[in-house]
C-alpha cells in the first residue's frame, strides 16, 4: 500500500509538470478568483450522485467523451431538442444511452447560485469526468479550465465522429486520429470501459456473429454463454451487462486484462487485441502495469479535454446547460 501511494505521488508530480506547459489556452486556475468554490461544488455533487448509484461515475465520464468528439469540448451534447432546434441527443450513439443529464443540471444550479454565469457546462463535464474516475479508484489529474459553451450542436457530427461498437479497428484509429488522438490514446481511453454498462443492442453482434467483423470465435466460451443468457439474439435490447465483468464499478486495468483473455464486451474492445499488432502491444503493456495505465489514462484524458475549446469571446456561459442563452 505504501509503495502504491509513493508511486501515485510520482505520477502526480509528473502530471503537474506536464500541466505547466499546457498549450490549449486553458488554465487549471481559471476559476480560482472568479468562482473559488467551483471545484468543490462539482466534486461534492458528483460524490453524492456516485454514492447513490455507482454507475453514475461511468455515465459522467462518457458524457465528456461524447461532448469532446463533436465540435470539441463545448457542452454541445447537453443541448435539448425542441421544435426549432435539433441537438445531439438523438444521434445513434447517444439515443437511449447517454445519462447523467440530471446530475449536470443539479451541479449547474448550485454553480449558478454561487457564481452566476461563470462556470461553463463544458467545464462541468471535464471536472465531473475527472472526479468520477477518482471516486471510482483511478488517478487524479489537474483539469485545465476556461472552456466556453457552444451556441450550436451537430447531430451529423455526433453520428459521424463517435465510434460505433462494431467499427473496424481502422475506423476506430481514424476517428481518434481526426481528434488528434493516437493509438495509445485509443487503447488507454477505451480503458474507460473498466466502469459502466452496455445495452445488449450494443454487443449482440459480438455474441451471434451477425456482421462481418462480429467474432464469436474470438470470445471466451464461458463468458459467451453468460452473456447470451442476458442478451438473446432478438429482444431484450436494453438489457444491461457490465463492460468490465470482473470489477464493474472499480477503475482499474482489469478491462485490459479482460481483453487479453477474450472477455472484451464490445467488438470495438476485443479487436484492439485481436486485429492489430500495435494496439495489441499497447493492451499488453498497460495490462501489465496498472499504475502506468492510470498515469497514461490521465494524460490521454487531458488531451481529449483539450479538443477545440471555445475561449475568449467565442461561445457563452450558459445559464442552463440544456439550452443556449
Ligand atoms: C473506442 C471507441 C469507443 C466505442 C466504440 C465505445 C462504445 C461504447 C458503447 C457502445 C457503450 C455502451 C452504450 C450503451 O449500450 O448504452 C459504451 C459505454 C461507455 N463508454 Fe464507450 N466507447 C468508446 C470509447 C470510450 C471512451 C474514450 C470513453 C471514455 C474515456 C468511454 C467511456 C464509456 C463509459 C464509461 C461507458 C459506460 C457508460 C454508462 O454506464 O453509463 N468509451 N461505450
Ligand atoms: C430515439 O429513441 C426514441 C425512444 O426510444 C425513439 O422513439 C426514436 O425513434 C429514436 N430516435 C432515433 C433517431 O433513433
Ligand atoms: C454495424 O452494425 C450496423 C447495424 O447493426 C450495420 O448496419 C453495420 O453494417 C455494421 N458495421 C460493421 C462494420 O460491421
Ligand atoms: C430551442 O433550443 C434552442 C437551443 O438551445 C434555444 O435557443 C431556443 O430558445 C429553444 N426554443 C424554445 C422554444 O425553447
């Protein structure tokens, strides 16, 4: 335990030094004077939500990912549809799947009470993602802040940029590359699947081989049998299975070990190991060293969080995360 703590300290110092030469225009101290309680308000609200439901940590982490891959980290994912506006919530990867919007609303309400129109919805997502990882047992990182909220959203962007669970490995690599993320980022950020749940509809092809890249032959036999009992070949689309069957609510590197033993839940998880030598090597490397995984996860999250932020006079600080001012 003492060894683990000291290694973590080393990790944190390395991250702090990296943070000092950030080039995104964002700043970890952005709210220190503008809203000194901002970080604590988010942390305690996330803590309460995760205490009520452990899965909420996963849902909040995923919200930040789905925000950043569409127009950058700008809170676009949070905008509600109405008669004259179409946002991203009904995109295929999001519809009936994204959750945590009510938690974000609660955080925003508290922040508006403490510091009106000061803390953006995009920053709430970035901080909540970090706090969710820490509360689940992952490593802390310094979140650079100062993102502003978009005055637009993109349904087509959400459908095009977000990877599908049956994307080919080449498609996964390309979609990450388009966001400035490399294969290490792809594998390690996929390690976010160490927490949270998937619906049957997202992994049915993996169990029954209904499409070209679906591969029941690349799946552990007992795991396959167990999964089939909760996810029939038709019906039960919303039945849930954990993305990491070993420790479903703990942030650790078991996801990578699962993938090594052909127990990745999604096709997109398993093919990192079975369809490419370089991504396989990355899986093996981080499956073999949990602290290095935690450190790289934090680094890759910083990179993802820096995708195209609106700063300066671009965008706005929404009063309500669900609609533009
Ligand atoms: C590599 C490409 C990725 C694909 C194809 C993918 C796909 C998916 C799918 C299909 C689900 C289940 C959704 C459902 O059935 O409702 C899911 C859940 C999840 N994803 Fe990903 N994902 C990817 C990358 C990531 C990244 C980069 C992160 C974060 C760093 C992430 C975090 C999560 C989390 C935490 C959940 C569980 C959410 C919950 O329980 O509410 N994923 N993902
Ligand atoms: C989104 O989900 C709703 C509710 O299940 C459904 O009625 C609608 O057709 C879905 N929209 C899309 C675009 O898939
Ligand atoms: C992924 O699944 C969809 C819907 O089931 C299907 O139309 C598509 O062809 C599949 N793509 C691949 C690469 O298997
Ligand atoms: C619809 O949503 C847009 C974007 O959030 C917003 O600007 C507009 O005021 C909304 N319209 C209504 C009638 O609520």
